[in-house]
C-alpha cells in the first residue's frame, strides 16, 4: 500500500525531510542517514551513495545555520 502511494505516477507523496528542506527548516539528516552510515561502517558494509547523501545533508545544515 505505502509503496504504491510513493511510486505511483503523479503522486504528491514526499518524505518529511524533503519538505523540511523545501521550507528551509531543520532536518534529521544526522539522526537518520548519518546513523545508517555509521551502522554500515561498523558492519564493514560499503555505502557510497549514503555517504554522498549524508555529505549533502551536512552541507545543507551548515548553510542553514549560517543564514
């Protein structure tokens, strides 16, 4: 059910973090994506795309705090 809502053509469903970014608000990047990166690292699992996403979220937070 949820998968259908998220992947349906024309769906307006978005992630809450995406909506927070659109509104210039605080995000849970470190709590969510950063945690996934740390857990994967501790298990020896490579997560290059998660690491890139985490860097982008960190850059967003740094810019938001400056502004």
